[in-house]
């Protein structure tokens, strides 16, 4: 659940949009902070805690694990047990390789720019490698991905509340009962509209508990599912009879295989936070970063497998897109898990809406900046690192652009006057943007019958661009810029600089990039085709203006 909010944190330029201004500005410049336990001491202790290997592992683990975990059993049902297992391990290995490529890309930026320019995430790498066009494309992708994820979170929240309401009806003795309380639009209104004022807050520091709670909530759900699977295996009347216990090893068609790949690709996306973690880590050596990247991804893989196989071997081929919907709504233990999920998802929405609005504002600000400087002679910030001249000149121009965007990191004297802060967004604009984003996600969530429709697009966009295409494109372009700089400095040709290991690394990056391009096309086509054919309608509990028989699970 924290994956995408962390995404925008690291891509938001300074990576600290949630910092409390009162905390960040208090205390002396020497960090003493006065009394023990004062603001300076709290900042010092926080920095120590954030810089450990454990805290870095936990950060990447919470970035990986989110609401999409609930859809992984469905992905394995679609792909077949053998095919899905191979795909899952392959994506895990690709995620490790891509994480190491991002770490190397930042090192290349240091060679090109020096240590006075910080690289916080995808947005900075895109600007360095491809100029403002790359930055705009990354921001646009992020806005689209976050909007789709907000819709998915709303649907997940709606489904949990729907099951909780039906549980209450059953325990009260009203089942079977056709009630307006299972209507999607009403459930959404009851859940999200009372919390709308939280979406208007400019500082969400008090809401950051959701990032840590979310992973414990998923672990609780995983343990609950494991207990249910064990009890079901030894039950006299198991959920799936012997005739229904078919284990399919391969997918039933191309669409099923693509669905499996799309869902699995989202499972290990923590790469947008790797550079931020590396910056905060004490002694960020290559070995420590390798351990953190591999450890967090393997940890997520183990938690995922508990959810996947507990759900798969309980329901076999009758698995819905949200595995929680498979469990009986009168089950007390699973209802506790639903309640925990409901509140975690509900309070994660404002935390996710905040970076969505921030990314949109940064995109619009960049467009406006380029429009304004288009008629001026000096338009370095709207240029590209490859637009004419030598690489050294392009690197110098891009370096100046980044330093102008982050003057506090330009190596100036700490006693110099503080840089002018960005202009505060007017309240009217802030409220209007919040209402527009809320309406753009609320209305689709009311009418989309199943989270599978949205999650397909999240996987096809986020999984392919964030995991396969962006990191490898940055890596290959920065290596090329590095080769060109050495050629201009020493006269060594690019071909002469290539060793067997360098060729192998670039071949692997190019292969991942090409696979991402293919998946981007076919998965988006498959997602559109799923909407046209109503592929996910049959398993939905949510139909407008209809109710559900709480006993027989039928639409009335």
C-alpha cells in the first residue's frame, strides 16, 4: 500500500514533500538542538534510525508490499502453477538486476556531474539522460499510475466494507437481506467523503503511520490465510472437493498468461525508492546496497508465497481478483482481517493522493517553465543532454539546470542566505485540484465492477515502464554519455572502451528494455480487450442498484 506513495516521494525532486516544516526548520545549524529530546536530538536519532541496514530493508520491503498482494493468487490461477512460478522467479531476478542498474546509474551521474549534484529518483535520472522531455514523460507516467492506483485502492476499500456490512447483517439475523447498504456508490460515500478534509492537508506527516502499518496488516492477512489453509486441509468438508482440486500447470491461453505477467510485475516494484535509500544509508557501499536490494526483494517474495499458496490450495481454480472475497463473509477471523485492511486502505488514500497532486503540479510547472523560456535565448532547463555540442557541454548545461533547481545542494557556503522557497500554491487552486483528483477516482470506483479492470492497467503501465523500460533506458543512455565523455577527454573510441563484461551488461539491459516494450504493447491491448469483453464481470460482488443474498452469494 505504500509502494506508490514512496514512488512519488523519491520522484518529487527533493524527496521530502511530507516533512514537517516546523521540525525541519527548528534547532540550530549545528544539530545540537538544545536540550536532550529536543528537535535537534529527534532529528539526529531519526537520521541514525533511517540510515541502518534494517531500516533500509524495511523501507524497500514496505515499498514492495501493497494491496496488489491480494491479487497474486488470482494471477497464479490464471497462469497455472508451473508457468506462474517460473514467471514470478524470473521477475524477481529481473528486479534485482534492475535495482543494481539503478545503483550503477547514480554512480555514472556522479562521474559525469561530480558530487555536488544529488540524484534522488527517476525524475532526476530522466532529466540527466533525456533532458526535460524525459522528465515530463516520467512525471506524466507517474500521474497516470497514481490515479489508477487511487481507483484501485477505492475499489479494494469498498469491497472490504461491503463484506463487513454483510457480516454485520448476518450476525444480526437479517440474512438473507437485500439492503441499499451494499450499493457501491453509497459505500464509497460513507467511506471516503467524511475523510475528504484530510485530503486538503498540506502536511501529511501525522499520516505516515500507514506506511508501517500496511506491511503488518498484509502479514496478518497472510498468517490468517495460512491458518485457514491448514485447517481446511484437515477439515472433513473442505472448501474445494476432490473433483474441484485441479492443479493446472500452464495458462489457458495468451490472455491468461499476460494477466499473470502483469500482476506479477507489480510485486517487486521498489526501484523508485532505491536511490533515496542509498542516500540515507550510512556507508552506502556497493556490498551494503546489494544486500539491501536482494534482502528486501527476497523478503517480499517469501511473504507473497505465503499468500499465494495459502489461497491457491484453499480455493484452487475458484479464485477471485481479490482473494479476501473468496472467504465466507460470516468468518470472524477473516472479518477482523477485513476490518484491518479497510482502515489501512482508507487512510492510505490521502497519503497517496498527496503525491498525485504533487506530481501533477510538478508536471504543469515544468510545462509552464518550458513554455515561458521557449521564447528566451537561455533555455537550458528545457533542453536535452543530446541536443548538439559535445557531451561535456551538455553535461555542464544539465548540471547547471539541476543546481538551479536545488540551490541548497550546490556546494555553497552554509552561511549564505537561504534559497528562495517555491511559491506556495494558492488555496483555491489546491482545493480545486483535490476535488478534481477525488472526483476522477471516486466516480470510476463507483461504477467499475471489479478491481481486475484497473489492476490490469496498473500492471501494464507501472510494471512495464517502472520496472523494465525506464531503468534500463537510463542505464544505457548514461553509459553512452560516459563513453562519449571519455572519448572527448582521452581520444579513446567507444568500441575500444568495451570489454566483454561491459558488452554483457549492456546486452542484458537491452534485452530487458525490449521485453518491456513488447509487454507494454500487448498488456495494454489485453487490458482494453478485457474491458470490451467484460472479462472480470462474472466474479464481481458489486453491481449498481442491486443487492446480494448474504446466504447464497447470489445477485438479487
